[in-house]
């Protein structure tokens, strides 16, 4: 029978500086040289940087981090500090605490540290554990304007140390969810790529046309016309002042770049500033930094940041086609070129309204919209699936990495 440390501690568990864990688990520091090696990055001379593939892939910080592995864009011909394949990479400069795994031998700059598990210690277990403890490293970071952690901070950090077979089993469970997430990401990326190519084809060539005409926006089917967006949209200028009560709120942070709808929002009652009002079916466009490609058609009524332009769709062009034009390369280039302000470039409803687009007959618009909507429906379903997987993974991390739920190893709990 397991012993109890004090009331409230389940049998078989113990109280430790990092919380309640199974009695068989130990607590060690990342500086424990029997189990880990910590390598702090060091930036080589900038004269050794290159994009030609000369030397080792170079990671200065977490800018190139991906879901699990980074995607280096630079190389270094004279590396000073090196991370080996499968070392855990942790960001030591703001933003502090982000982690990835090294996909191969890489050069690491001063924005990163490498943690190398030793003697059978599971790399994947500690990758997942450290990923779940991001807030701890944020709290450890020092500096008023530029947050950072040092080697002593990392080496003194306490972590649980389950028996190695249990480490590996927990890591395998969490990695299987990661694999499902990556597979979903690949489907989303492929669907978006196909949709983008098809969208360009449909918006300029239509369906089944054989005769074309030259216009200010390029070659389009005979029977189509060219209009400015201000013919199709009208800016909605309805303000809302606090308190905003129970209405849903959209800020720039709620847009996903390139997405045509919203996957999240906040409660308007918590917003203290003036807002713009929008209605279901309105097209919302983020006017700050237009290169970020933030535009979506709302499926609900609510309020939004005044950095968002609210457009009422007038019915001359269907919203499915309008939002596709907003996400087009030509439109993004146009708004970038015509933005104002250097540090915080913005565009405006007036500038947007001057953009010219081809206008098909309504019957053909409906056919094009049906095709584009089928892709949007699939993308939305895959993104919802990914969100569910993330929720599952978060729940598993909370119970497995702390030992609240034990895993069976060799027939034993």
C-alpha cells in the first residue's frame, strides 16, 4: 500500500516542490549531468551567415520554429555552438520558453539553448513536458524590456523523472496525437493550396468560357464587366460605446490570416473602448498592416475593434466571391502599395473601394460560390478537427505528464 504524506494526497503519491506526483517518480534538475546536458547558444560572426546551404543550418532564435521541428532559412559556415539531432531547443530570449526539436545537427545562436537528454532519458517526454510549462519560463525570465533566461535558470529548473519505460510510453501516447495533428495540418495546407489555385482560375476565367476580352483587370470572359469594390460594398459606420453587454467581440487577434470566417471571438462585456458594430453577413477587414491578409465574412452579429472596417455586402457580388478577392495576391499588393504610415501602415475603406474586380453574371457567381464554399466547408471541418485534437492533447498532457493518470508498462500500472 502507498503511504499518505498528509490529508488530500492519494495513496501512492507524494507532495513535492513541483506538486503531487507518484511515489516512484523522482524530482531532478535539468542540470543533473547524469540525465541532461545543457548547451547555451552563441551567435557566430554575421559574415558566416548565408542562404546557400554552406555549413550547418543556423537558428538564431525561435523565429523559424514550427509545430515540432524548426525550418531554418539560414546557414552558418563557422558554427560556435551546435545542437545535435533530437536535442530539445528552447528559446532563452523573448518570447521565452518556446520549444522545438532539432531535426539534425544545427548551429544555435544566443537566442536558443539545447537540452540533450542522456543515458536513455526520453527526449520526447521532456519535449512535451517543457512545452507544457511555458508559463514557468516566462516567470523565470528577467529584464524589464527584453525578457531572457540564462543557463543557471535552466539548470536549476525542477522536473519530474518517471521510470524510463514510463517516460517512453507517455511520450508515445502524446506523439501519436501530434502525428494526427500534423496529418490534419497537411490536409489543411493542401486544401488551401488547391483552393487558391482554383479561386484564381474561377475569378478570372469563370466556368466553361471560350471567348475572352481584355480589360483593366486583365483577360476576362466576354459577358463579364469590371467594377470597383465600392459598387459591391458599403462601409457600415455604426458605433457601440461601453458597456457592450453580451455581444460577441472581434479584434484583429481573432482573424486567421487568409481565412474567410472566424473560429473564435471574445465576450464584448469585457471591452472598455468604443467599438464598431457589425451584422451577420457583413465583411470585416483588418485595415492595420494589410499585408497580414485579415478579412472574413461574419456568421453572427457583434462588435469589433475600430481597426476593423465593417462592410455591408450590397448583393451585386456574392460574399463568397468578394472575400476571395480580398484574399487575392493582387488585392494584398494593392492595399500594401496604397497604405499610409510607416511604423503602423493602414489602409481605409475608401482605398479598398477603389480596387477593381471582374463581375460575372449572378447565375455564374452562384456556381462559382458553390465550388468555393465546398472548399471552405472542408477547411472549416478540418480546422475544427484540429482544435479537438489540441484539446485532447492538452488534457492528456495535464494528466500524464504529472502522473495523475498512470500508464501501463509491461503489464503494470
